[in-house]
C-alpha cells in the first residue's frame, strides 16, 4: 500500500469513526444547546463574511438606526430583495439594492452619504433609506399589540394601515410568509452570541452523503438517473438534506444562508462548510462540503475526482452554516454558480 493510499485510508477511517461517534451522541440526546441570537447577551452584529464587504459597514451602521431593526434583519431584507445586486430591477419597476419603487423612493429615499443626491442605484443612499423606511414604519405601528419588528415587517409588506386595523400581523398568507422569511434569514446574517443549536437532521444527511463515497464528480450533477447518480458539490449537499426533508437551493453561495454560522471551533457534524475566492464576500463561494468531524468533510471536489473525505482547513475556507428547515425555506433558488 503506497503512502498516499495509506493517508487516504486513514482520513476515511478517522472521519468514519467520528461519524459513528456522532450518531451515538445524537441518539443519547447530548445535543441540547439552545440558540441565542438576540437579547440580553448584547447587540446584534453581523456574522463574519455574511454580508459582502462593500456593504458590511453600511448595514452594520444603519441597521442600528432604531430598536425595531438590527444589522442582521436589515441584511436579510436586502438579500431577499436583491441578492446584493445594486443594479437589480424587477418587473414591477422596483429598483436598486433595496428595491424601492419610484413612488416610495420619492417619498422615503434619503441622501445617506451626504453628497447632495438621493440616488436609488447607489447603495450608500439605498441602504440607509431602507433602514430609515423600516424605522418610519415602526413608528406608525408602535402602539399596535404584539412584536414591534414583526408588525414593522408586516407593514413593509401589506401597509401599516392593515397592521393597525388587524391589531398585529394581518391574516394574509403573503404577509405572514414575508415576516417568517425575513426573521428566518436574519439568523443566517447574525453573529451568534450563544451556542448555536445542533441540527437534529445532521446524522441522516451525513449517512446519505457517506453512501455516495466513491461516486465520480459531475459538474451540474444532482444525482439523477440520467446523470448516472453523479453530483457536483452543491448537488450533493442539496440531495443529502433533501433526504431529511430540507429543501436547499441548488447552488453553494445560496446554501450559505440556510441557517446560522457557527465558529470554526464550534463546528458539528452535518454543518455545511464553504470555500470562497474572497473571504470577505460570500458571493464568491465556489465550493461546499458536509462536515463530519475531526477537521474533515465529505465533498464532491472537482472534475476527475470522486466523492471523498477532505480536510476543511484550507486558505479559501470562509465559514460554515448550520442548516435549519426554516432557514432553507426562506432562501431564493435562482443563481448561476456551482
């Protein structure tokens, strides 16, 4: 047996043993940590790398404009509205990174950078305007019963009059879903201030991926019969979590926002681990794997390789995501990067 083969076998053996140890721990219920993202432990800040560096300071600064919002919530709104695209324009004529329609911009747009121009296409104006508009809506509904942030988000979607009339979030499916989406996405942008709860689906997702070890890589592969059951990196993570009833987006840089981001020293088996060309910009994520413990992941690496165990500690490691069902359900599905 060559040295390279012995090293590969050792990696498989170590990671495989850690996987079964994790299964045993899960079965005896040791994962009982509670997630804590807001409240008494301090102000909400952005998770490292969660927001593109070009906008991070703006979101952190303006996300603290009033008590109804925080930087992670503002980031979730901007991500949901435009996916950080400052040139986005919808069929309804919503414009820019914050997707203001012209009439709303005319009334609520502000000169955030103080250059004397209110420009909906300039994130330095649009991001402050989004925060200012949120806080204005919060003032309209401050006396409405219930959670102020939820009522503010409902006002953003349905109008403050309907929130006041309903005495809280109105019973409108689209509005209730909007509130749920933004508050779920918020967790994927916030830096955890406590222990992030373990995923109860992680063991089965790893088991699915483990059964694909040795399968040849296929760019764009999602494991279909027509593709010979082959995968690319995000196709494998998507299929692994689909096996436990969690629908992830197709591509890696969208999967990044499927839950909160544990620190490197707090990783648990089942976390998705990500790699990027720019560690300050999650839009440059180019690879994803499924963490199994001991510094190893199961992944579909590249053309010519097979699904295998690899180390995660490389120069392009940007961070990890602990997948939640609500977090995954809140994500968009359109993108072009694998």
